[in-house]
């Protein structure tokens, strides 16, 4: 168990460090960004945590649904929150399997489970655990949590906003989840044991396409097609653009338009290179979603951490294609596509 925890810590810090470099490599395109000098495209941020609990929220209001406004920092989604009385923002990152907090604000908590890690680009830092008595955001309250804690200062520095931590699906997986990227909203609905919305909730989500997903983890994997081949994608709201694994076959690579490449160096002495481009032949079911931004990079470490072969990641470039609905009880993903004239 300890070796697996160290492996997940390694992936956490390695990919966070690389994400920071990619943010710096791409010019801004969103005038409403909280930091207009920050770039809006980064490598997906696949984070695994020491703990993988599912947390049960308490509703502050007598309602079966609520709408949480999402702030934007580039293409990152932020939720205003209060953690142990400290106010700031949590990054909504569904590539994360748990809760992680920024050591900048929680360094005085009693820590356990620390491990020094070395990533693919050198020695990167440590990940430890702390106990958290209370987290609040929107009209939800969580009590008595275990969280991982590490330094997330690089996200704050690049985005110019206060980052308390990151949260994933495990915080809300007992609710039906609707993500509306266009309107910057996260909608949550109480559900029963069968996954049906509670009586006082609005009507059921009507999707243009639904897909059953497998597994019981807090990470969502979807099937998509490129060049007629079915590929396995990780759905990640913390990914500021899509990604394709660099070892995909030639037929798939030939459908991509490469726009540029960038050389990177990280905390260690080694370097890395990434290709930027466009997906021209991606489809989910029979719906073609052309011209989505992507990067091409090695995802072997991510596949190892998730214990499943990852061919790519679907991030902001995918979410802006429509409104997404996720129901872990039904194990169902749905999307209602945005009409082109609405974009």
C-alpha cells in the first residue's frame, strides 16, 4: 500500500510541475480570465491521492438541487470555498481521485504519511495527509475529512488567485452532476439509491447522447473514436485542453494537425517536448466534434497510476461542446451538444 501511495504522490507532483510549464507555453485567448496574462492551455493535471474516500455533503438549505457558480482562471474552473475558516478557491479537477489542499495555508496542521518523491523531471517534493474539520462551498458542508497536502503555489503564481486546493468527483459523486461550461455553472441534484432525481428536483436531464461507464473509482473514463478506432479517454475538468497519447498508431496521428512544438525543462535536469495541434476526426458515438485543441504527449505514467490504458484526455476543449451530466449511481454519462450558432 505504501509503494502505491508513493507512486500516486509522484504522479501528483510530476504532472502538476509539467502543467505549470505548459501554462507558460501558450498565449492567452480568454479575455475574461482572472489573470489576463496567464495562458489558457495546459497539460491535463492527472492527480491521484493517498486517500480515495467518498464524502457525504450536508445541504445547508432544504432543497434537492443547487447551482454553484464557477469562477474562471483561464480555462480552470474555480469554486469559492472556506476550509478551516480560510477563504479562497478550490480548483474543480475531476482528474483528481480525492481532496488535496495547498500547504501554504495548512502547514500548521498535524501531518502524517509524508513521502519525498522524484518525478519524471527530477525531485519534486512531498505529499502528506492532514485532518480537516470543515469545508464549505456554495450550500454544502463537509466535516471531518482526510486530505492530502502539498505545495500548489505554482498554480497561484501563474493564475494570480488564491488556491486552497483541488477537489474531484469523490466530493459530489453521491449527487447527479451537471457541468455547464458555457454558463460557468455546476448543478447538483439529490438522487435516490437508483440514481433517480429526488421529487423536488427539476425534470430529468435530456441528453443527445449517453454512454455507460465502468468501474467504481472516482475517475471517469469515456470511449471516443478517432479514425474509426475506439479509444479510452479520461474526462478531466482540470485539463485546459485535450490530450492524445504520443504512442497512438499512425492512422490516428495522421488525423491530427500539428501546429507547433515546445521544448520544456522541469525541476530536474531532464527535458521534455510536447506537440500542440487540433483533433480533426474525433467522434463520440456518431457525433463528429472536429477542430478541438489538443496536445500530443506521453501518457504512460498516467495509465500506470490509473491501472488502465489511457489513450487521451478530454478537458475544456471537449466540455465547451455542450452540457455534461454524470450520474455515478447509474454509471451514466450524458451530453447535450451546443448548437453551433450558440457558441
